[in-house]
């Protein structure tokens, strides 16, 4: 009987110790800010210039003597800052990696790039917003002035998923003086795919539409309208205030090669590679990955080709194709955000 009591006591003490340990485990916190943008005012699509900004502050931020690197995370289309953090997975994975000491602490910023259409594709457009300028001229100074950041390019990183991955890469190509590390998860528009772009949208539906709501349920066509708004803006052509690379011609549609060339040069990252290679070679770390079974196989083909093109321009980078689809592989406990992206920033960012 005494042995049983002692055993029970030991088990109770162990249980109490575990409970206390979990209770004392430090976690980060998310604060919400509002950035009233002047750059995003006056778009033809009625964009709200007051932008929500979610900022994850790591546990160590409680120490007023510490400053931290910043990673800017860019969400994809049909998403927002709110929805990106809604299920708590991103915060849970950050908390766990920091608590275990696997990754040194940094601040994560998720600004809202949603819009009345599909959301930002991280370009400057009079129709849908000057998103690149907003990021570099307003968001970055706002974060540096409101939080204890390490205000140097070596301590700033870029990350994103899908269209947000394209946005992260785009900023790395343009602004190596502001950012030094980039990781893009399953980025889109790295290059031309297996099929020509005009074959994807429903052009008859686009040209019949009287408003963006008329394209509800057709996400591909909605994305291509947003792409044309970014690169073929036309302020005198409602309801979308842009031209297209397929235009009505009687009862059919005629291909406009000049407009297509403008879109290709602006939207596809490989078209910008020669002019931006010197900027990419200045980065401390570049990585991207792609899902082998992406339903749009153009993404797979383009990413493989883009990696080879980076090699041909002497741009050091990590590139990896993985089995599965991105939405099943990125956010699990042992997913790519936790096992690939976070350690990558840990290796390449400069910490205090």
C-alpha cells in the first residue's frame, strides 16, 4: 500500500510539473494596427485606403531592450490579413518554433492586400492600387516607427504563398537595398506554363459582365481581370477600367499580341530576370518550392524552368519540388512553413 501511495505521489508531482511547465511557456501575441494609406487613395475600383496590419510579436518582445528582424508575409488572392491568421495555425507554428529554440525570434507582419476584386497581385496600377509603393514607402516605415525592429536590409525578410509568393519574389527583384532574404511557397507566375494564358479565362463572360460580381464563382476569370487591370489599365473603360489581350471581334474574340506582350513582361517573373539578376545576386538567401500535384500544372513547369533560369544568371538559391498539393503540405505540424521556411530565415537573417 505504501509503495502504491508513493508511486501515485510521484506521478502527481510529475503531472503538476508538466502543467506548470506548459503554463509558463511563453507565447507571442498578435496586435492589430490600421495604416491609413495616401498611396492607395483614388483607385478606379474603389479600394479602401485604410489597411489592416496584423503584427505578430514574439515572446521576447516583452523585453524593452531587445530589437528584432522582421519578416513580411504576403497572402494570396481571395484572402486577407484577417483570414490568414484566423485559424491560429501560423501563430501556433511560430510559438512552437521559438519555444523550442529551433528558430531565433523575429517579428512577422501580415498586411491586408485584399480588394473589391480578387486582391492584390503586388503591382502598381492606377486601377487597383500602387501596392509595391504602398509596401516599400508606407508599410515598411510604419512598422519600423511603431515597433522595435532592426532597421537594416540584412534583418528584413519576404515570404508569401501562391500570388503572395510572387509578390515576395517581385519585391526581392526590385528592392535588395530594403530586403535580403526571400522564401516563396508555391509561387505563381514565375514564367509561362504549358498552355497559353488566353486559353484559361471565359472571355465571353468577362466581356458580358457589368460588374465584378458577375464573375462570381469563376476564380480564373476573376484573376485574369485583375492581371489585366494591373498591366493594361484604362481609366475610361468601365466596369473593369482596363483593356484585355482578348477583345471582342464580331461573334468571336481576337487576340491582341501587343497587349499580351505587355502582360507577359509585367506579370511573369522570368521576363524581369535579366534586368533584376544583379539585385537577386545581392540577396543573403533565396528559396522557393512548388507542389508536384498542383492542379494547374503550368505552375510546376514554370517553377522548374525558373530555377534553371536563375542558375543561368548566377543567382544562388534553394528550389524544391515536393509531392502533394500546397494546401495539404504547408501548414501542418511538420509542414513546409515549419520545417523549411522558418529554419531558412533562421539561417539567413541577421539577429540582434
